[in-house]
């Protein structure tokens, strides 16, 4: 399995660093810790979004605030990564804009919109099957063959998602179906980003591309609010502001950097395996913080999704 599919298991850019080897036990331990904390921090995004929705804010306004606070962080990241590098060409800019739209604007907005209707646990499980969507896009666009055992891993994961989804539809009705569809479209949008980002990552570097593509998404989300909402909609509860600051820093910028540093120390494959803690931490936080029910259906579905992705990545790496 190539590096970009492995890396996506922890929700970062596909070629965000290549393992430079093991630099002693301390480096390995630090890498594992960074990977674990980064995965948990990423998984907290859904919890923060669900908490913010309790204060009457809508998806357009909420994502505007998240991107507003994230913009200076990613602008600094882009500037730092661009020092001493050649200027961007027109082709580079077109690629950055396209990837910013699919990977960070559309994927983020659809995810936020879907979380209005479904639990944080189901959202995390749907997003976690993203590597399989990358593989399916490779089949459709480039005729890349899927091994039989890869298909088995995918089938196990999808069965787990459908198990949790079916249980949630039974409880929530059609709204859950709409929410799951929106989050699934978010996962497809990010898979498109991963599929087409390889060339730009190699040329610009992962940190520079992440910074600039996310800046594009931030500006789009802010512009979307200006076009679709009156200025009065920006007046929200103070809790929404603080939750958005946490989302932009603790659950967006910080884990991106932590996972990149983890990949540098222990490699994409190990980082991806550690990233499997993400869905479990989301479910735990959903139960403790949001009061979401933890049922046998959720437990069984989560076990299937994680087992399927484990089979999928193990087979892909050995294939």
C-alpha cells in the first residue's frame, strides 16, 4: 500500500513526510506519542462541533468561525514552508485552488453539515473508511486493480458502518440518512483531494501545500458566510467562539503538525496503525461529553470498521 493511503488513516496529507528511519528508542517513543495525541485531537473535532450546535449556531456560521481562527495559523505555516523556495507557477496555483476546494472547503463543510443530523461516533466511522475510497477512485480513474483480500477488508469496514448506520436510522429516521450521506460525500471529496495531490506534494512539499490549500478553504468558508448570511448571524453565543478557537487550534492545526512529526519519526505505516485509536476516542468522548449512547450495535460496528481497515492496510502493505 502506498504512503498516501497509509497516511490518510490519520487524516493528514498523503505524502506528508517519508520515514527517515529510527533514531533511537526516544525518537520512536516520541513518534508514537505524537501519533496517538494527534489522532485523539483530530477525533475531538466532531465533539466540539456537536457541542457548538447546542448553542443554536448553523453549519455555515460555525465553519466560518473555525476557518477564521485557523487562517492565520495556516498562513504562517505556508510562509514558513515557502522560505527559500521558488515562486509558485500558474499551474501550481490552479492545483492549490482545486485541492483547497475539494480537500478542505467542500470536505469540511459537508462534514459539518452532516454532523447536524448524526452522532459523532457514526461520523468518525464513515470518515475512517476514506482509504478504501481512495483505492476505489484509483480503480475508476486509473484502472488500478484491487486485490481480493483488499476487497475483503473493505467489505468488513463497510459492514461495520452499515451496522451503526442502520441502528441510527432506526432511532433518528430520515435525518440520520441525510447526515450520513453528507458525511460520506465529505469523505469522497477528501478522497478526490488525496488522489490528485500526489504531484503537487512532491513538488511543493506537504507543509507548504497544506498551508496554502487550507488558506484557500478558509477564504472560501468566510466568503460563503458573507454571501449566504446577514452580518447579524455572526453574533453567536460566547461558547461558540471559544469552541471554534479550540477547533481551529487543538483539533485542526496542532494535530496536522503532530502527525507530520510522527511520520518523520516512525513512518507512515506505524502512524496509521496508531491512528486507529481515533474512532475509539471519538466514541468515548461522545459518551462522556455528549451523552451519546454506547450500544452493542456501536461497539460491534466500530470493531468491524477497525478490523476491516487493519486487514486492508496490512494486505496493501504486503501486496
